[in-house]
């Protein structure tokens, strides 16, 4: 089966975006290994430009465009990391980024986009208003819509995180990835499975936003309806391109409880000393939950497991973190 | 003048401790550069084993000892990062660590030491009781006292952080270092000045615990009396060995306000996405304060400045962090 994105696309993306992104470090932490019961290699996309892996896809889309296209600017509707990443990428190319954001977006997110030079158009907080606002800007400016996750260039860009991780730690047995819209997961699958067909790629999503699991299990795309999770980066439905790639290549999708996500988040903060957003803690939550997980397909023993820490944009003061167990 | 520690001691320490410590990453963050008005290279000792640079000195002291000495165990009085680091180092050598801690130590710190296998003796929270308790253990066991900062092997070990930093970023113009007991500062001075005599080494300490500044300015050792600062790793008086090295080699000592330490801490958490303890934020505070600092000896323009993020052992829930400005 021919997939919409392949390893060559990811390698091209890496060449293209290298001057514009961080080659993020891979960190190990014995205290986390003990909790997870396996050896972990944390790919620190929380330390990425604009605080998340989204800079990879956004830079790839922006720098792949022709000069004529780029000059008309880029447009997206997003209130999250993609909006900041696209604003930054467009600014580096010296062109405009127009961001449609719901009128109830937090001041922090508005400030992040504005800080990178994005021009915000506010709209009513619903999908119809959002798309109408974006369409109007596209008509007026002739700019290009850059979808947050369901586009070939975005997937290829996000895949560069796994490409780098496998350069940094070549002998991984598995990589654990959060899944929301599926861009990071699809990119990881395309890159990692081409480099090492034996590697296991495991997606993890919150039980309260388990459309990827249900789509994968049923073989039919299932939308995310009224998702409930603290992992605010994983609320969206799976993209169509991404679902195709995921159906073909993913090994397992695990679902985790909210309490485990919070526990994982706290462990990463207190033990690994890294600031991550709740979505980035979801893969570790998958490893923490049911340590005796007997699905017969993932054996923890002697494993070397890559973990994509997807981003670090979080308001620590607002998290319901528990008691103190720092240090160590 | 012959100093008590030289570059060769630091290089030997590095060979000795390499299997036992992390080669910590160096991270850059444009948002921090903008705030500091100069290009920063953050040496992430918050990601070090046991969460602080103290693992370097402790491993050096423990692994430099003869088998006969090591078998009698190691002893220290400390309630902080050195206690955890020494416990871990001794455990790796398979010998005992006895830690004298004041009876009012926080449960978190007690748990950290115990987690690494250290055996705790509680004492009244004063210097006389602490030294008496340590002396008693030393008499009984014949073990070796490992001072937290004022010992040649400790200084040489701490100097390996700067050694690594200069391997990772050879062309630094300056390194900014927090100063408490002075072990990290003395080790940095010995290593960095030998490798590059033109490099500027700037120490920063809280204004409420400015014994190093006063000692340096007056040329006479001044003890730290009733220090007041949130930077709990910088409360101690300067060690005698360290003062000698500092007097000879340091370029500048800056003092910073508490409010600036908190601002620096928040920037590192929210912008650099790294969990650090207040002491580790003190160097950045020095760069933030008085950006027009006209001491004529440090010019910010075109500088490449290394920053030693000394540790990450902090209870985030207890910090008086301000409003939310994450992301970006």
C-alpha cells in the first residue's frame, strides 16, 4: 500500500527545517525507569522552538512553499501550539501569519501568538465560525491554509522528531507517542518503521478522548465528540491522512486514565526536572498504567523505549498537582 | 601562586566520575536571550544524577578513596543535595553513607536520602549538635567525612561541569555561576581559566546571603550570619579552600534581589521549560538585574555566556510564583 507520506519526505523535511529548529536533547532518568519498569529515552520536544514539536511541521510547510505562495501569507485556525509555531515559522520567512482564534482563548495563548508576530482574528468559539473566518481571510489575501495536523508536509515535519531520536539512540525497541489529531503519530510511524521495521510504535491517548483507539479498533473513522481530558493538545479528531497511516502501521493504541496522566506529569516535573504539558505526559502514563499489561504484544523486559515529550506549554499554577515528592 | 586544585585534578575527576554521572545537555532559549540581552548557553545540571551538580563532587570523593577507606563508609552532615549525592555515590560503590541531618529536615529531603540508601542520624538543628553527631559516627565506624564543598576532591569534581560545558560550547566569553559554599565556583574557576585565561567568570549570590561578595571585596573571609534568601542552596559560608581560589581567579561577584531570583526562576520554568531550584536561577537573575550594569567589566554585546543551572530539587507547590505567562 502506498502511503501519503514516506521516509524520503521526512528526510527532506529534516534538511529543510534544520536551520529553524532545535535538535532537542534526549534525556534519561533512572527514577522514571524504575516507575515505568523499562529503560526510557525522553526526546525533549518541550525544549523545541515555541515549546512543542509543532515547530517542525509548521517550518516544513512554510519553507516548502514557493516565494510567490509564501508572500501571500499563511493562515490557520488553532488556539494551541500550532498557532504559535506557524506564527514563528512565517516570521522567520518574513511573511504574514493570520491566526483565527476563538474569542474565549486564554490570554496566555493570545500573547504567545502575538509574541511571534501572528495576526489574530477572533471568532465565535465554534467550528462554523472558525472556518468561515479562515475562509474569508483566505479569499482576501490569497494566503495558504496550513492545517494543524492533517497535511502531508505537516506529517513529514513532525516525523523528523523520531528521525532525530533514532539518530541519537539507534537501538530502540519501541517509541511511545501521544495521539490527538495524529500528525506526530503518523510522522513517527512513517519515519521509524522505514528505518527499523521491527520497532514497535505505541500510541497513547486519554480514555476521555479515545477516538483514535475506537477508529483503530473498528476500522472506521470515529470523530472525537465532547472529549474530556486535561491533555488539551489531544482533544481533536484524528485527521484523514493520519488515520490511513495509523491503520496501516501502528502496533498498539493504549488508553489511560486522567489520574495516571497527572501522576506521569508530576513524575516528569519532579524526577526528570522537565516542564511538560499534560499531553506530553500521556505516553509515560501508558507505561505506568497496568504495569502488568498483558496484551501479549508489549514486553517490558529489557526494552529500550523512546518517549516523545511533545511539548512544554503549560500553566503550572493551574495544574491540580498533588503533594510534594521532589528531589531524588 | 599555587592553588589547592588545578586543571589536571579536574580532568582526573572527569575520567573517574564519567561512568557515574550524566553528561548533561546544554540548552539554548531565545526567549531567555531576549530577556538577558545576551546569548545564553544553559548547562543543565538540574538534569544531573540526583538532580544537582553535587553528584560530580560526591562521586569524585567516593571513587577516589582506596578500597580500605571506602569499606569503612562515608559520612557527612548536610540536609541538601550533597546528602543525596553522597548517598547515591556510596551506594554505587557498594558501601555505606551515614548522613547527619537536623531533626527539622523536611520529609522530602529525608526521603531523597533514604531513596538512595543513605542511613540518617537525626540531631538537634544546630552546628554543635551536627558536628558532635558526625564525630561520633566517624569514631565508631572509622569512616571518612566528605565535606559538602570545602575539600579538594569536591572542588575538582564540581569543576567537571565547566569542563564539559567548554567541550560542548568552546567559544564562550563568560560563565555565570551561583556561589554559596563556593565549591562549584572554585571548580569552575580552576577549569575554565586554565582552558581559556580570557574567559570571564562571574559569581552571583543573593543580596541577603552576600558573604562571598563581602569576603571578596574586603580580602578577608566574612562568615554568612543569618542569611535570608529563597535560594536555600546558597546559605552557607564560603569554604576556606574555595575562598583562596576565588580571591585569586574570580572576575566579578554580583548580588541580586529576591524578587529578581523569583523572576529568573519563573522565566526558566516557563520559557526554557526546565525545572530548577531557586539557587539555580541566581545566575540568570544577575544578568536580568540592572541590564545597564555599568561596572565597566562586563559588556553584554556579542557575548556568549554559559550559565550553570546548578540543580532542580525544588518543591514547585511551595514557590510563590506569580501570574501565568507560559508558552512561547
